[in-house]
């Protein structure tokens, strides 16, 4: 069993089947040593978005659901990465995460919600999981999702 797979198992995470694209794009593409994963939505084990992960974050909203949604997006990113490279131990570095959250007006705490994805990458990859990131609020996301996260990974030869 690979080291990353063992860490995920210890966290109680089983990677789902990678989601198929919902429009005209590919789920991942590789350029040299870099693997770009398209934005992933917070799909549950049943392949659907839970009601708690649909909608928008308001100025007074709790960020718990958004953080959990970001974590589910990160799990989906790992499922896509595994489909791309077969073994997550081939990932040398999580280079960057980009997080998008559907918001109503101002929401100054989005970085805390994005920690749901960042913490999972650090737990799965250790020091190689520490990454650069961007977190932005947007008017809406596909399928009404509250979060979407994309990633860039460096792959070992």
C-alpha cells in the first residue's frame, strides 16, 4: 500500500470514482511534470451534492458547511489525480489550490473555509502537501455548489 493511500485510510477516506466532466472539458491534463486538475465539486459518496453544500455563504453564515465542502472537493481532486497517475505517491508536491465559494455579498472568512481542502492535502502528503493557494468568492458555481476547488500537482517522473 502506498504511503498516501495509507494516510488516507488512517483518515477514514476512501477515494470515490472520479466524477465525469459536466461540460466540454477534461478532468485533468498534464504538461511536463505538472498535473492540472479541473475544479471539483463537493460530491458525496453517492455522487451528489448534499443540501448543506448547495447555495451561497452569507455575511453571517457559519463556515462549517463550506469547510466540509472544500474538504470533499479535495477528496475529489485526489480521486482525479489517482486516475491520472495511478499512484498518489507519484505526487512530489501539491503546488497550488484554487478555491471558489458561492457568496452573498461580503464574506471575509473564506480563507478559513478553504482550510478544509488545505488541511486534507497536508494530512495526505505531509510537507509536500503545503501549497500556494487562492480563495475567492463568486456569484454562483456549477450545480448550485457552495464550493469548487482546483489543483496543480508536481509529478515525479
